[in-house]
């Protein structure tokens, strides 16, 4: 295959064109992707990385540690991070079970169900990937529990409420300063069944947003802003009810955010962002909304799932301790 042929087949990835042009063309990529079993590929890659590791000197390891953004310690202090984590966890509603998640998930856990580009996630040679968001693992666990409940009772509407605080890694390069390669997220998921009249959506969204108001206040915020985005007309009644109910939260404002561009295609129906601070401005500290992941994971279109995540590092860095 000529370089022109490679340019036509991989127009958006010049690095991949260069590699395949030197090492066997697209046939090499086809072999590694489809031409061998997952177990054989793991065996091959383990041997490749064993040999590469055997050739690394201590000086090379030190240079990699100095230059690799993925392995540097977090800039936020341990004490501030722990204080903020404790404040958030103390605000969890009754009924939420807090899990200790594994640091890795099955390969494609972030892309097969959610719409995350696999290149933004760190894959391992053992057919897994490093956690990039705790809500993905929580959704897997919640869907497993809901599947068991449905096996016992096909009409089960038992709620599964799970939370976890996890350090995650994002592989993409950020254009803004202050964006970290690894950081702590507190994730919440609520999974259940559609019981009609969008009661699941209303009740569970109200619970997540009440938590957001309590949690940011406990972490030291003097004000919190909830920005709601309605992604479909059918969800408008829920958005209106939520806006009215949240208006009674102390030091919390609720606004519409129809121009939001992020998360469209990731969320369904309704989504939100949380901003918090101590003076006139403050950073985005939370994000969430409804996702259809549990429908795919359980094979049941009646399943419903609400997820939300809160940046522990960002809260720890920008909010003072509550005294």
C-alpha cells in the first residue's frame, strides 16, 4: 500500500499513517484488532511491555516520572482534599450506599454505552481501561443489581442508589490552564424503573440537586447555582417543577441554560451543571443528568438512570473550610 493509499484510509490521523507506513500497512492494524483472540493479544502485549520494561534504566524511569503529566502528584493538598471529600460524603441522602470502586473497568466501559472517545481513556494491555469517571462503574454495578431484581420480579421498581469517590484519569489534552490529568470525582447514580408520569425523573433529580446544594454548602460555598438544560420538550414539565422547588433552597439560584453545548448526546431529557463560590464568581463543580445506559446494560427500555459527578479537587482548591 502506498503512502497516498494510507492518506486516504486514515485522513484524520497522520501519526497512525506514519506508523502503518513503516510497519506493514493496515494489515498490521487488522491483525491486532481482529486477527487474534483477546487472550492472544494480551499475551503478545504483555511480552512486548516486559521486554520494554527490561530495557528501562532507573535514569529513564526518573525522566519519565519528571515529564509525564499522568504520574505527577496532585497539586491540591491531601488535607484539603480529605476535608472536602468528607464534607461531600456527609451530605449524601439516606439510602445511598458508598462503594470502593476498582481502579479499572472492562475495556469499552466508557465508550460502548456512554459516548466517550476511547482515545480519551487509558487502556491497559490486559483488556481493561483505567477509570475516567466513577459514574460509569456505578452504572455497571447499579445495572447488575437492577438485573437481579428484575430476574426475581420483572416489574420490580426497587431503586438502586450508589455513590463513590474515585481518583480518575483523563487522557485528552486540555486547552485551558488548571485542567488536571488525574483528579477526584464524587459520583452518584440512581437506577430504577419508569413508573409513569415521569415520577422517577422528578423525584430522583430533586434528590440529586438537594444533595448538590447541601454538599457545596458543607464544602464551604457561600452560594450555589444550578443551571438546568432541557434537551427535549417532553421533559419541560419536570424542569419547571424542579426550578420551582429549588427556588426555596437557601443561597441557591436556579437558571435555564438552553445554550449548553456539552453533554448533548451524552445525556437524555434533562441535564444540569453546578457552579459554586464564595464571592461573585465561582467555577463549575458538578455535572449530571439522565442517561440511557441502564437500558442498554439490562436490555430493558423501562429502566431509568440518573448520574451526577462533583469535582473534589476543584472544590478543595476554590472553597475555604466552613467554620
